[in-house]
C-alpha cells in the first residue's frame, strides 16, 4: 500500500512538473515566433519611424505606431478611471456593509460578469450603448473610444472587485478593531486604515484589470470606430493595437512588410503584458507576505 502511494505521489509530482515546464516552453515559443517575425520588419524600416510615426496607412506602406498607441491609451485610461473607483467601492460594500445573502448574490453576479464573452459585450456596446452616447454628446457616431472604455471597464470590474475584497479579507481584524477603539468612524477606518493596508493586493488587482483591458480585441474592434488617427479626446473614434492586428491579419500577404509590421505590434503588446504581469505578481507576493 505504501509503495502504491509513493508511486502515485511521484507520478503526480512528475506530471505537475512536466505541465509547468511545458507551459513555460509554450510561452517562450510563442514569444520567439512573434519576435522572429516582428524583427523582420525592421530590416526594411527604422525603429524610430515605426515607434514615432504619426500615420498608419497600410495600403500605402506607412506604418506608424503613434495613432494605435494613442487609441490604446484613451481606451485604457478611461476604462481604468471608470473601473477602479467603482470596483474598489463595490468591494468595500461587499466586505463591510452587505448582508450575508446579498453578499453571496453579488459574488455570484460578479463571477457571471467575468464569464460573459467579449463578443456579447461588443454587441451590447454596438447596438445599445453607442446610440445614447452619440445623442448625449451630439456626435456624428457613437463608435468612440469612450464607448469601448465603458465596455472594457465592465470587463475589468470582476478582477478588481474580487482581488480588492480578497485583500481586505486578508487583513488582520486588529486593524479595524484598533481604529474603532480609538474613536474612528467606520468610514474613516475603511479609507484611512483598511484600504491603505490592503494596497498591495488592490494594486495587483488593478494591474491585472489593466492587463485585461490592454489585451482585449474583439470588443474594441466592434465599438471604437477603427479609425487609426491621433485622437485628441476619448469622444473620437480610435483604433487600438490589438484591433489593428485582428482587423488586418486575415487579409495581409504573408511575408510582406505589412505582415511583419503586425508582428512588430505584437512585440510591443507582449512587452506591455509582460511588464504589467510582472508588476502585478510583485504586489501579489507582497500582499501574501503581509498576510503571513
């Protein structure tokens, strides 16, 4: 019996080790594939023209990243400005104020939100949200960066709410008890003691939400207007880096400069995702250390 148990333990350990190594290899191969193809673009175009170019006109062979970066910036920054306060306040309500039954129902609702396909959110933005935004701001079209930002904020909310609530639950009860014993109100305790103490976990949630926003493709492809211009406000149509790859990769000639330019965008996105996840992992680790 002991021999069978040892064999099973050893087999599971080797299986998990193999799975972990395989995941690392797959990620490395993916990055290598993107890098090898993306670097081909710079054999015929300069890095500065790509990174600082102000026009993206693929039919004319003009590949400037700035309009796509600006589009991604507007979509991301507005989505963060919407989702972070709303997510933190929702988590505070669930943690401190919600009765047991409402708390459980809200958690279930948040889990359902995270499971909604991005194409469904794209349809909602396209056919439900774009019209009111067009009328509200008196625009020619409701397909704007702002429309996309609202939908992406909805997508990022579950991550921010869940991680913020987990960070608050991980705090030692003495934080709250000591603050209340000294005469602080519940609101003062939450905003002056609990949230600052849970900041590493909250910030990790924000960074993971940011990663979800910056990497989303289908929703922004459907609702942001797909105009590769340098937008001066979030009420303008834009095109993000992810939407550009999705929109143009299916029709591009393999091996052309246009083909390699899309992979060059992929390198930029991969680096942004890597940096985002590295920062989030750092704060998650920090939050765990504080918990222990």
